[in-house]
C-alpha cells in the first residue's frame, strides 16, 4: 500500500542520513519499551506488575543474532511516569526505539515519540503489535505522525533485526 511504500522510502532516507553522519560505525543500540496503560494508573494495582515476557523473547532473538546492545525497558511493570520514561530513553541513547502501543497507550506513545524526535531525529522509531497493524490505524499513523518511522505487521523480531542491520550498514536493498 501507499503507507508501506512511504515507510520504505523513509527507512532509506534514515539510512542515508546515518551514512552521512558516520552511522555505519554505530553500534546497534535497540530499546524495546512496554508503556504503562495510563500514567494516571501508574501506581494502581490495575497496571501490569510483572515484566513483559514478549520483550524478553524479542530481545533474545536480536541478541542471539548479533545485535550488540538491546535494552528491555518495561515502564509498565516499573510504574514509571512520562518524564521517567523520557529520562531512561535519553540515558540509553538508542539508535532504534521500538514500541508496541495499544489503544490505551497510543496517546502516551505518540507524546513520547514526538519529544524524542524533537531531541534527536536520527533515532529510528519502530512500532508494531496488533493495534498499529490494523489497516486504518496503519495508514493513518504513517501519514499523520511524523514521529513514527516504521510500522511492522506480524511478528517483529526478524523484521526489526533486518531493519537494524540494513539501516546501520546503509544497505538499500529491499527488506524481506
């Protein structure tokens, strides 16, 4: 679709920008974030109190395939505020920021991504999960939100790995 074509073009622009800035020498610094359902619920027992096991699988795949630095950041289980989440992202300094927002975390995700992109537009933001994979949301998100670089449909481990490796190597071949 048009949205996917635009996403591929955006990935190539990011790869070229990284190449010009010496990005081919960068370490792969990938941050996987699980956002709290609501900042107002951040101290509520209704919020997730156990770590997100899916992030562990995702990080394990990336590490097992040679991605040098992967940080799991489960803001939901740690019950962190927006400012604490932003501070953690700024401390880690990722090249790739991956989120799987849901309907309930969408507004917070966009708010955080906008602030991060305002500070460093070279961070590649990747979204995945059922909410953003739904066609009307997918098309709208890529058109309306400049803070979103790529959206992955389906299982994200392999696609994210290929995006990380190809972007940092400035490989412009199609990602399959």
